[in-house]
């Protein structure tokens, strides 16, 4: 759980016009070092931006230019993971880096808004996943649109999400690549091969698989299974991905898994097997 949380403010609509940078280094769930500076964007200030963050031309007189500010930020974390809330900040830093022909900062960006959507998928449908909404829900107090305060709040969102889900920072890098609700991702239906050994049986997949779900579905159909998008009384087999149950957004088992267990209790012969068992099952007939 070591990462650097970053936030920037811009002077105008040009993302490269950075006029303030805040950076907070987190280790083991807590901030351990902070850095903040105004930045001379060498550009004009739009009144709309000034209204938002309160920084104007006079305040940045004598402030460092972006290359000097970037050097200070990079010294805190030359590599590793950088956290931002939405893509605004990495885009701004990358464009300013190109504008000044600076060496690229070799970090992996991770969006705390995408993390929040997966940690609490049903919480913010009405108000959205803006930093103010998420921080308010989590009881994080901060002064919005101050780059240092925003960076600290974004980092705390990640720490709270990890506490809530049990996922560490490396696991979040993988989790944000997957759908918010893994169980509803790209439902696939295929008819089974009539010559297959399992023709007449129906199979359903749930959870994150080691191979793309479409490939697993193709293997099942070739073996004769009808591939169904959801569990029903027609289901013969439910395949559960080889995954840590903590990754099922706070639940011990998926909704499909729960439905299969309910069917079993009511007398329907549904087999629940792992992904590894599935490969063993179809390996000898495909």
C-alpha cells in the first residue's frame, strides 16, 4: 500500500496550463509526506478557473515553472503507482510534460474514482463519483479544489476502499480493468454441439476467469453444453472462476452462485465446480 496521490489545478481550459500541484505520499494506509506548490503556467488565467480554485496571475509570480515542480514530485516517487481522482490530472501532467519536453514520469496511474465505483457500486447513482461526493460519504473532510487537499482526499478514498474490500493496491490495478459488476459482464449464450459429450446439459459461468469468458464458453459449447447467461432451472453446471471471494464487490459469493445454491436446496441437480474442474471436465472430450 505505497502510492503517491496527485492533484493539479489549471489556469484555463488547456490541460497543460498547470498552476498548482499537490502530492501526498501514502504508506500502509496513511499519509507520510506532503508537498504543494503554486506553478507559473506561463499562460493566461480564465476567470472560470479562477472562480473554481482562487488562483490568479498575481499569486503565481515567482512560482516555479512546471519542469521544476515536476522534478520535486518525481523525487517523492520516481516510479510506482500514482493516484488521481479521474483522468484530469494525469492528462494534464502528460501534456505539460510534452509542452516542456520533460522526461516522462514513469509511474502507473490509478484512478480513485474508478476504485470508488467498484468498492461502493450502488452508493452514488444520483450524485455521481466526484471527489466531493465520495469524500462526504466516507467522512473525509477537505477543502475542495486545493491541490494538496484534493490529493490527500483521493489517497484516503483508496485507503478506505482497500479497508472495505480487502484489496491491496496491486489488486486494484487489476480490478479497475474489469466491469463494476463482474457477474453481469457480457452475458454469453451459445448452443451446444449436438455431437458433444455433454449435449443436452446447460452451463453458466460466474466470476473472473483465467481465460476470456468467450473462450471458455466456446470450449463448453464444443463439448456439447448449451451456454446460458444466467442460472435457471435449466442449468446443469455452474463454473466459478478461480478467484479470491473478496473480489466479488463485498459479497462472499456471486448472485449466480447464490441462485445455484438455492436451486440445489430446492432439489434441482446443479453442479457447482471450479474453473480448474471445468478444464478437466472438457479437456478429455474437446
